[in-house]
C-alpha cells in the first residue's frame, strides 16, 4: 500500500505528520473561533533555513506576550519544522509554526483553563509578489483603513487579527493596486498584510519605528544597510513622504526585498526599481549563502 502523498506539503498536528490537504484545527479551538493564536514563518532556500534562530526567538516571545505555551522546547520545534520539510522533499519552502489557545472546558470563558495547542506545516516557497511584479515593482495603495492601534493589539507579537489588513487589501485590489499599506491615526504608514515598508530619501532608508511588527526581514534589511554603509532612520513615515520618496520597497519573508514603483497610481522616483533597492535585493539573496544565517537541513 502506498504511503501518504506529502508532495504538496506536510503538517504536524496532534502528534502526527499529515499531508497538507488534511491539516485541520478543531472547530472549537479559540485559535479559530477568536483568532486567539500566535505564529511565525521561517523560509527554506536551497535546502537551508534562513535566520531560523531569529524566528524561533520571536515565536517564543510572541507566545509569552499572549500567555500561550506551545508545550515544546525550541529544539523540539526545530525538529518538527525540519521533518515537515524533509517529508515534503522541499528544497525551498514556506514553513509556519503556530500556537493556538485551544479550548477551555465547556461553559468556561477563562482562557487560563484552555489547553494550548502547537501546529506546524511546510509548503513550497510562497512569494507575495509574482515574477512580473518583482521585475517592474509593485503598485501600493495607501488605505484609509487604520491599523489596529498597538494599545489594543501588540503588533510586535505576530497575530491573526487581520480584519483591518484584509479590508484594506480588498479596497486596494478593487482600485487596481497590487497590495496595501495601512496608516495610523496620525496618517503615517505603518505596515501591510505580511510586510514592512521602507522609503529611500537621498540615499538613506526610512522605516516606521512604532506600530509595526518587527519583521525578521526588516531586521535583515537594517543589518544589510549597516554592512553596506547605508544610513537608516527609524521614525514615523508620513504617507506623503512615502509618495515623494526616491525609491520604496517592502520587506517580507515571502520574497525578501520587493520594489515599490507606484503609490496610489503615481510613480515613485522614476517609476522603476532604484539602485539602492536593487543592491539590497542582491545582498539579501547573497546572505542566504552565509553560514551565519543559514541552517542546512539534513535530508
């Protein structure tokens, strides 16, 4: 009898590895019913995890912030992630680790009584921009939907409270954009669905300091900038300043450094990916071969 078909991806759930199409979360898990969960995503490129330690550190920190316990050490999490990739036979992969609240006893509204659950999966590498978009640059719409304030939901802990991002994205797509950026109450751009944003002004990088997820790819861009001698400003980024930038780009595990060449229908700079952005794109992929940041998988 043939074994399970893991070719499209593998999930770890409730103590077993299953094909990704069979992955599930119980209907009554508060992770589903209330978006009461945290997660992190690490990528595999050419058979090696990229910056796995940074993702594990953030996952552990997010769990603490939301008072969730995955019931696994980070070494055990690493083994599960690697096994998902190996079983799927993937050399380049999108790998997610999750911890949900689980379910408290029936009738209880006390989250402390819930049994938290850990899940993981690996699927082929996910790009948030297709090849044509990466070549020409993305068209980003600045939405009038405001990002959930940090005082309500801590954006530095990864979460599934995405309704603001989803509604903003729907509006941007309807308007002919590729993706969306949300603003805070003061009109500063903060982040989009799964990415941080950078503007380039006079050769220097500007990226929002507060109200955003401190992305691992964002951190990588900041470290690359330091290594390349590119000045960086972490501060508020007004939407009008982004529109007037020389260059702009997004940072995300789903593609690294992605050029932005139009904002709200108008060209950014000369309307083509700029020199600083291109240099960072090249450096980002070169760093994937650096043993300081990669952890090979033993297939």
